[in-house]
C-alpha cells in the first residue's frame, strides 16, 4: 500500500507538468471545475490549507466526489485532500503522512491507515478523561519513565512483601507496555524501602511524622522524564495496609503526582478506603503511559491531543495522608529548578 500511495504521488507530479503545459493554452481546463473557475481550496480543505501551509501544496482540480465510495477528493501538487464519506473529516495525505481535522483538533499519523487513529475520547469514557487532569501535577506537566524501571527492595521486607512487589510488577507491566519493569537484587533505579516510619527521614524529607508511606520520583536527563525514585513503606503496618501503601506510592513514583478524591481510587490520600486500584485507576496509568503522551508535555499539549487538562483549583485534601504530603509541588515551579525535586513535600 505505501508503494501504491507513492505511485499515486508520482502520478500527481506528472499531472502538475501536464497542467502547467496546458495552462498556457487553455486556462479553463482544470478537472472537475466549472468553466472559467480556477481550482481552489474551500471550506474544510481551505481550513486544512491554513493549518498545513506548503505541506498541502496547491489545488490541481476542484473538489469532486469519488463515485466508488462517496468520498470527496481534491488532488494537490503535493498529495490528496479528501473527506471520508462516513466521518466527513477533512484529511490530507502526501501518500505516507496523514493529517485530519478531528473533534480533538489536528491529528497526524503515518502509514497506510486512511482513518485517524482512535482518540482518547474514543478509547476512554468522559469521567476517565476528566480524571486524568487530577492525576498529573497542578502545573499540568507530564512526568513519566521512558527507560526500564528496575525495582530494588531494601530495608526489612518479609517474603510476603517481596511477593507483593512481584505481583505489582506483574500487574503494572501490561499497562506501561513501552517501558520494561522488573525487580533486581542491586543497582535498581526505583528503591523500595520497607522500614519503620521513624527512619523515613533518613531517605526523604517527609514533613508529616504520621506518614506511613512516601514516594519521591526524580528527573533523569530530560525534563519530565523520571530517572529514579525512592519509595518508603512503613513495615509495621498490616500486610494488607503495606500492600495498599506500596501500590499507592509506586503509582506516585510512576508519575501519578496528585491524589484522587474518587472513593474507589487507591490514590486517595488516606490509608482508609480502597485497598486496591479501580478500573479507572488502571486506565489512567494506561493513558499516562500511552505513546502520545511524552515527558514534559504541558496542559496545552495535552489539550491538543484530546485530553482536557487544566490546572486544578482544588486544594490537597489532607495533611495526614498516607504519605504525609502537604503542599505537594504547588508553587515550587521556577523554570528548570523544579526538575531537581519533583515532590519535595513527600
Ligand atoms: Zn500519596
């Protein structure tokens, strides 16, 4: 199909020469145009031209239906503009690159597919999309891992704790498919300490002495890219509570910066409540680790790909949460200074 598409583009180039030659002798001969009308982009195609500029070239003919499938077509000097009949979406392709103006704005993709890839709105319900803005920081900047995550368990874990970590890896792996996650004996980049909470301050500035867990992801080389993390779990909790705190803090360490106020979420800031993650929690991790979302993306970037994200106005709900988080990273943004410490209050 790419071959056929590129042949079509060559055909278009040949057509340019042809029409350039004929234009000198018969100015009214543009295909599918009424007499004495020059080809032009109108309506949706005119809008696409305003967005894509030179990429879209100039029209070689007037818009016309394709009798085979009901689509509307217009050849240009660089490719083909078309509306798919079923979706009425203005689309342009140079044979390999595609652009379409969709409900989520301009979408670009490459390859053989004529239709745009499914949008987040196609894939997830509105409540999940809305919730996504609550999981990332109030600054609306995406933090996530790009490279392999190597969990290393330290402190005094029981065999059951190790099993919980392995189970968590098993559960998270399919959600972050482009990032490998595994447990290592040494040299890990996500250190999980099972320690009494009075030792927390040896590892992190945990401001709340009642915290039973904490997480601190730190930047790697690139802005927004998490390169390492420390997770603390109070080993004196019950196994069930340790399991919850472990999950909660590891999700923070993956880039789920804020807390959720959904009662079924494992990311509420309280030890009480849900002990396991909900389907929405799972989908939010999937969205965060979707290829379309890259480290350092801002609220505007996210809005442009169909995720409605804006700075949340809510305040952090508790000062006595699982992880003793108080002010989170709010107000600490100062250019790249913020990169040094993602969540200093943890
Ligand atoms: Zn938390």
